C-alpha cells in the first residue's frame, strides 16, 4: 500500500516477489505529475527489519481521473521503465486508489 502526498512524496509498504519468496518492504520515493496527467515516479525499497535502501524502480504513468458529484476515482496506468542493473522493464499495470484518507486501509 503506497501513499502519494500532495507534495509528491511516496511512502508506504509493499510485498515484493521476484525470483524467490515474497519479501515485505518499506517504500520511499517521489512522484512528479504533469499538467497533462502524465508523470514519473522514482522508488526505493528496503526489506523490513533492515537499514539498507536500494533503488527499486522508475515508473512512467498516466493518471486517469473520473469525477462525479460525490466521488473521485483515480487510477494510475503504470509502465516500469527502469528496474535497475541487469533487469529489463517488462511490467505494465494499474494502481487504483482505494482510500482518499492516509492509513485508512491496511493489510
């Protein structure tokens, strides 16, 4: 679960699986959103219980925003463009907002 603040600060936690068991991690980073609803996100992670941060990924995204009188839905359509050395970006997906209130949802 990640939170993007009004200042573009990204923080939260994630469960990461790659070529081995699932790892619980803390996530920090920044998101820059352009006026045309495109943007870039840079993230770093550290495994829970450790002190070393590693660069995790750089993402490009398009923010799809739909509003009604009472709600606003935000979905980020993400393409990972950099996953670090010897890793090829191959993941595209969507991140959907599940709560407009920070820390209102937890796993």
